[in-house]
């Protein structure tokens, strides 16, 4: 059995051509690997209530795999849930089909035939902990959550699950950066693998490696992805280098380029740049201070900013910014050196 693992596709249509590039990237991986089955470990969509174009893009990927004869398992991620109520309601359920051999997993499911435990995202960590503790010995676990010490896509420590809770070989979605960590119980050594995204999803992830996994007869192979969407942030002066230009113009990628320009940069011609999206921003200086601030006061004292606070902010003030736009800005701030 040849199993392809992918997670956190975050299909979105806010930039022209991006959704098509994401779709092509996933289909290319599936075409090259010819898997018997595919396990998507959550967050197939960026928005909890996806647009028709996103749903149709997901359908095209699923149809592509079904036509190729692949069985499909889809875990519900936090972005795939309609709300944070842990009720399992998700637009992904539209794709659930016994006839097409597509199973959408909205609640914990133990498959004794394949010896697997599937744990979708839950806001209530007690549900996840109990599922980890009761996972049968020798079963593989596939989930959409993190553990204490992991940073989510916003740069927050949003899980307090101790690593000691893991007893089985485990593959996780939700955390965007690839990582492998070994666990040892009663002399047995297993791994907890955070697979990460198949492409970057915002400028806070520039230069991050992207991976997928192939499981065959208990062995795992991790392959780096060298195509699809990518976010790049390049200093304006560095674009004078032919090597940098060649790197930026790699047509294997759908490139979203952000050029960082200093006040003293000499003018350069950008005619040689051939990317899909381009913006130019000034490198901040001490004089560049935004004096207009919102009159927003949270109900509790803040120790850190997180997604919940930002959603509360959007509901409390008049702003034309979407939650995704604010989160992208937050990611940039969190990842600044």
C-alpha cells in the first residue's frame, strides 16, 4: 500500500491565479506519486466558510484522485470547521462518498482494519488527550493539532498537550513547519512528525521548506516540494544580482514577491522581474509612525495577541480589513528578526 500524506493546503482565492497554482501543485504531486490512498490531515481550506471557487477547486483534486483509483481520507482541521463549537460541522462533508471511496473524518475515528486512529481538530484539548491515551498499541495516529512547544501559523503557542501524551507513531497537520521528534516508550522508539504545508501560505513563511510524505509498509519517506506557490521577500538592492533574478524568476513556482526598499536605495529597473504578484514596501524607519489608532479595549488584560483576540477586534471596530489580512500582517510581525 502506497499512502500519500498531505496537510494544510489552505486553498484560497484572494489573489488571482493563486488557487489555480495551489490546485496544480497538489495534482502534480499526486500524478507523480500514483498513491493507492491519500490522507489529507486538515485545513484544506483557508476560510471556515469557503467560496464556491475554493470548493470547486477541492472537488477537482478529489475527482482527479478518484479517477486515478486512489482512496481518500480527509481530516477536519480548525480552518475547515464552520465554528469553534467542536460539533464537526464542515463544508468538507460535501465530499464524503462511499461510492467514490472518499471518507471525511469530522470526529475521532478508529479504523481497526488499517490500524489507524484519526483525530480531527478540537478546541477542547481533553478530547485529543483522551484519544491519544486510548489509541491501541501498534496503531498509527493521524491528527490536526500541535503539542506544547509548537508554534502555530500565527506564531502562537496554542497547544498545551504534553509530548509525553504521545505513545504511537503520529503524523500531524496544523503546524506549518516540518519537524520530526522521537518518542521512546518501553524500549520502543517511534516518531511524531509534523508534516507542514506543501507551499508557503503567507510572507511570514518565506524560505520555509515544504514537504509531503509517502508511507509504504510501515516506512516513511519525506520529499521536498520544488514547485507551486511561494512567498519571497527580497531587498531591493539585491535585485541587482543576476543570480537573485534567476532565483526569483524560477517558473516552477507561482511567486508572490515582496520587495523591501530602503530610503537610500538607488533606482533599479525591475523589467527583468517575472513573477505572478509583486509589491514594493519601504523598510520601516523611526519616522514612519502610524499615529491613528483604534479605540479598541479588550475585556481582559492581554499577555499575547492570538487569533481569538484578532477576531474579537474585527467584530468590535469598523475596519475594511479581513481576518486573513490581519493575520497575514500579524505573521509578518511575529517573524521579523
